[in-house]
């Protein structure tokens, strides 16, 4: 499997032993206007609150804000920094969210980071692990997170 994780792989048993523990906190990621604009182009959502700094000045935010789904999409890169791979993984896929809430907007230029806690890691079948990771995306200098989620993953073992 392609190495995208920053931590070395661990055994399935070691991974399951991490349930209930905070696994770690990612580095900070800048959400600047260039990133917001690129995301808007990809998903074809050019609402002014995201892409028009002049009009956005008149809103309660005083500037443009990131799409909530942009913030959510950064979970992948953040998780690669923090979550360990499992030895013998053939592939891993997003399985969805049991809960996802956008708590605070991310203003253009702010930095965010993810905080990850492994809540569940159970075999559904002999070579299929379902995990639940509780994640919070913090905004630097802000009291409330950008989002909180219960993120489901499915890992297929070779």
C-alpha cells in the first residue's frame, strides 16, 4: 500500500489498544483565499461569502469564509499526520460520519488543525476493520472549533 501516513505502521492489536485515547493533533493548515477559491472552482460553489472579499466585508464575518465541506475535506491530510497505519492494510476508505457539525466559520487566512481520538476499532469480518474516530478541527486563536465529527473508516486487511 502506498505510504501516505507519517507514522510507521502498527499491528491490528496495537491499533485496537488505542481505543479511548487521543491519538494526536495535526500540524496547522492555512485556509487562505487561494485555497478557498480553488475549492469553490472544484465544487462549483461560488457563493459570495466564500469568493468575494469586498461583498463579504459587509457580512457579520467581515471577510470571506471557507466552505464547511472544505474544512471537512482537510480531515484526510490531517489524519495522515496523526493516525497510524495498520500493518497489512490493503486499502482504507471513508465510510461516512455518524455525526458532523460545523461549529464556527473558518475565516480566510486562519489556520486549522485536527485533534483525533480513536473511539472504536472492531472487526466486522475477519479482514475488515471498522473504526470510529472522534475529531475536532480547531481554529487557531478561537474558543470554538470549526467542526466536530464522529468519522467512520473501513480498513480492509490483506
